[in-house]
C-alpha cells in the first residue's frame, strides 16, 4: 500500500484573456481587448512594451504571479474551494478580512527615522554653510 497526502484542488484565478482583469472570462467581456503589458492589444510576440499591470498599476505584466491582485485572487480561490462558496462570497470574505490602512497611517513617518535623518544631515549642512560663508568673506 502507498501512503499519499491528498489536498483539495485550488483552481487558478479567474482572469479574462481579453481585458486581463480578474473575476470574469473573455466569453462575455464587454471591455476593450488589452495586452498583458497594460496597453491596447497590439501585434508582436513576445511583447516588448513597457509593463504596467491593469489590475494594480504595478510595473509587471497582468499575468505576473508577483501581482498583489493575483495573490489576492489566489486566496479568493482557496477560500472559495475550502468553504464551498461562490466567487463573490469568497471575494467579500477576503476583502472584509484584509486590514484597511488609513491615510494617516500611510502618511505618518516614524519619528525615529526623521530624527536619524536630521542627525545625519545636520553636520553636512553645517559644513556647507561654513564653506559658503568663508567663500563669501574671501571674495570681499
């Protein structure tokens, strides 16, 4: 007898091959046809255009496994499979469980970082000011 570990099959994220967005297929897609590079569809294989993901605005192709939206869609498919719920229910569950970051949190700079920068820049600024003052008096 063989002992084999069995795990559920998790389907790949549902991505439209026409517009490159997640959550639907190309069969009923009303959107404009897009290349994975993020530009309107154009001839040429492989695509040599500058990459800008249509899903997250990142500097990668829409089909990249490094895309944060792709990673989120992978989690949605796992939740959908494990809990035996619809795609929309799984998406709501994943989105509601992900932490929301406020504007204040994003713009807040840790004071330790600011203090360290000030400590590093202050001697440089002092030296530059002294040099400028000396040059000004030497030219008089």
